[in-house]
C-alpha cells in the first residue's frame, strides 16, 4: 500500500500546517531554530523535513553540513529550489526513513519533529544512534493526546485525512524507554500547548559513550 505522505501535495501540506486550525509551521520552525542556537550544529540531519520549514535559520558560519530527508520528492524539489543557493553543504535525500541509510557517527545534531507518529520508533531510534556522534544531540517533537481533538487536526485540506490510517501517537515515557534501550539519554524535556489547544513534548537526548 502506498504511503499516504506520497499523495499529499506540497500546497496541501503547507496550507494545512499553516492554517489557523493547525498553525504548527511557526512552532516547529522555532523549535528547530532553538536547537541550532543551543547545540553544536556543525553537521545537522533534519528528518522528515517536508518543504524545509525552519531552514531559514541555518547559518553557514555555524553549519557546514546539512542533510535533509523526506519520503515525498515534491517536497524536496521545492526545498532544494528555495535553499540550494542559501545553504552550503546541503544534501537532499529522498527516502523512506524506515529504509534510510545515513553516514555513521556523522552528525552533531539530528532534528526529528512530528515523525515518530508515523514510523516505528524503536527501529528508527536504533538507526539515529548510529548516525549521531558520541555525545551528540537528538531533538524530538511528539504530539500529545487530546480528549477533544483528533490526532490529525481538522482543516480545509482533505488529503491530510488519509494520515489517520497510519498515525499512532507515542507516549513520551514509552519513547524515552525506547531511547534508553537504543543508547540515548533524555537530558531535557518540556511541553508546549499551542493556541489551537494541541500539546507537544519536546525532548532533548544525548548519545551515550559506547
């Protein structure tokens, strides 16, 4: 069965994520910006990057290598047009994160915002640990459950409803346990609730020695 993400146009994705009912683009962009400011961002991997929200904050003086990964080639074509002349060391990878292979012990920072809801967390975390340098950082954004709101927010963009067939929220405590098993240590966590009413967990993990 085709992955629903392959059938959601960039227009629909950006429209959905920026519409008032959702409004998650500025939130995720800010979290990425803070990650770049707070951590070693010399070599960054942005997993599930879509059309590149947040890449406007990349500083070429600080980041020498940026690998972006997404399953949807249309998203990445748009991202490359927008940023190929603005970001040095940009590497664009069209791939399913379930099968993706990135260089081992290469990245000082990996950003994964709202992707573990659509993937098997343990398998991807085991790969992420391999891609991180020793003592490097993983920033994760997870959606928290809501009694009054569906996992995929309602919006005028009907194509996003197909994600309901694959979305599965991951409890932060369960995710932390998966991370510990993979060799990651949670060093910081906090929660943010948007004006829309949806809440999110932001976790910072370090790759342990060994």
